[in-house]
C-alpha cells in the first residue's frame, strides 16, 4: 500500500521531534521550531549539516531534518503545499505496483493538482491539463513536469527567503548543550 497519507503528510515527523520557541518581533509572535531527534532527544542537527543546506535546495531536501525545517518555514509563508507536493512526487516515484500507482496518482491529483484542490499548487494550465488527461492511466513520470515547476519555484522564491529566515538562523545558533 502507498505509504503517505496525503491528508496529513506527516511522514517526516516520525523521525524528528519538534519543540517550538516563540519569539516576539515587531509585536508579532513567531514560532521557530527547535528540532530534536525523537530517539535520543539530541539538540538540533549538527551545525555542519545546517550550514550545508546553504549550498543548494537539493542539499536541503536531501536531509530529512532540512525538509522538516523548510516545511515549517513554508507554513509561515502559506505555501506548504509546494514541499508536500514535491515529497509526494518523490514517494510516488518509488511505487512498483500499477494498482498502487493508480491510487496514489488519483490522491496526488485530488490533493494538489485539480482546480480548487485543498492544497492546490501553482502550475500553468497546460501542465495541469496534461496531468488531468494522464491521471486515468498514470506513469511514474506523470507528475515530473509539475514537480520541476514547483522545484524551480521553491528554488528561486522560497529557498533564498528560508536561508534568511528566523527558522534557519535559529538552527545555526550553537545548541544550549554546547
């Protein structure tokens, strides 16, 4: 069975425990996640790992903790659907059963692609139409074009802001245990 519940998409929370630190900036409360491993409760990821996320969005998304931190940031920008769609596509590409692929394609389509979807992604009409036409007989690559569009959007728009964000900056701070 396909392993992601697209209604909640909490697959990353399994490996990471989140604590939230509240900051007040300009009379606004800002939630900054503080990350801990759920198994050993060790403070946030090593600084070396966090610093490596500056190299590229690809490097950030290769890290489960990086994905989680970026997702928390995207929530503050009301664009969490971008990383959720990207992660769903990555998971989708691992499916080997045609039955599971068809079910997963329909779920991804309903959640992210169709007009007025609960987490509708920002893609052009042509790409949306191609997916709509192909979702009845999906292939492993049926979401590739849309995933590339969303990746480029995150890379050019969200990722640079993430690197300047309080969330990322908090992860760069030395841990209290150090």
